[in-house]
């Protein structure tokens, strides 16, 4: 176990040596690697290193043996999923499917996922949901993999993907702007390394990561923490006026409600049950890698598990509003605990 942890910690350290700032985000991205078919979405305005961070992780695990597709250019099904072998069709009348390198590669990246057209996005959705892809009536089962994607939510050329598409990503990381001192540090790193991505060593191979994933899967999380995760997600879903099926949305739906001052009035659409599963995976990973996981950790990890799974009434406030919702929910949970 100790040897596997060393590999994972070194991967995180090598990324942090080259990626300035957002250290908590890098740590959570590392934790998220430690379960099967891990998927992570990195969000930020242009110029904050979304693609760089994605490539650093992929190179650290796969060296140069990974495949990245671009939402800005990979618009044909054949480039993303599969294509027909035309000679076989013409000469033999046989529909032979050639599956794309992206489908078969265990290391996958999607640059500018918000620019994927709806047809391509639906294929990616099916891959993330079922671990398989279909083309020309044939199915290909995708084995264990690592997938990173990035997007600029304010990109004016973006497609609007439905909430279920984003729900298939385990976590969402929002990169913050660098401080002045961090900007100077980045300049020094660029001068030192030249190409930051090219300087990233391969720290482990995928077999090593899969072995670590098997160990993490066996970790037991304290029953009280498991209960906290379930209660947290349930309370964020709850609405006595059936928010999920009502044609009227908060805050209008909340007018006159007895619970108008509760957390539910701050939420336009609650999270799916996948949030609970993701939190459990992150908790197991943190207990394995860091040696412990606490209630404070669960609330902090929840930011990354929920940011892309919820729509808040004050969505213009971004992550700060989600953090405010979680603080309020924690207060309510503590009040509930005190009444026992």
C-alpha cells in the first residue's frame, strides 16, 4: 500500500511543481483518480490553464500514450467514436467498424467540451453512462479509463448541453485567478521548464493506478460520515412543493412556503443521487491517501461534487453561493443534532 501511495503523491507533487495556484483543486483531482472510470471537468475562463492541467495529469499517468479530442474541431462521429472500413463494405458487403483511438485509449481528454456538437456529445454521454459506445449497430465495451475534460462556460460559441450530460462527470473544478505573487512564480517556471507540459514526467503507468484503485475500493468509511453524505444530498434535493416536477421554479415557487428561509429556497434544481456516490468515492480516496477523512472534509469535497449538479437561485454568484448553501445546511444539521 505504501508504495502505491508514493506513486500517487508523487504524481500530485509533480503536477503542483508545474501548475501554479489552485492547490486544493489539484488535490481533489488527484483523489478523484482513485476509482474506476474516473471523470473530471475543469472549468475556467480562457488563459487560466485548463488544458495545461488536464495534460499534466494525463502525461503523468500515460506518458504520451493518451488521446485528446477537441470540441472545436472533432465534429464528425468517425473522429470521436468509429468509422466504417469502406473497402470491406465495397468488396465484401460487410460493415466492419474501426473504433477510434479515443474510444480505445485508457487515457482520454476532451478540450473545450462545451463546443462538442449535440450529436458527438450524446455519444460521449453514452460512454460515460454505460461504459460502452455504439456505431453502425455494433457495440464496443470500454474498459477502465481516466477522462479529463475542460470548458470555458462563458465561451460565446458554446453549445448548451443538458444537465444529465454534466451529471456524468464525477467532479467539477473551477480554477481561480492567480495572485500577483503566483503570476511571478508562473513566469519563473516558464523560463525554467520552457514547455511546462513537455517537462512533465510519467510518474506511474495505468496498471499501477488500477492497483491503487482496487485498494481504495476496499476502504471502509465511518458509518456516521456515510450518513452525513446521504443526509446532505437528500436535504439539498428536498422540497415540500415538489420542485422537481413543478412548472413554477424557485423563488416564485417558494412564496408563502413555511420553509422559505431554509436551504431549499436557495436551490432551483437539486443534485442527483450520483452526488452521494461521488462523495463516497472521494471520502475513500482521502482516507487512503491522506490517512483520514473528517466531517469538514465531506463539506469541502461536496463543493466539487455538487457544483455542476445543482442550479442555484443566485447562480450568478457561482461557487461562493454554493459554499453559502453548504454552510447553511451544515448549521441546520448541527441544530438537528443538538435536538436529539
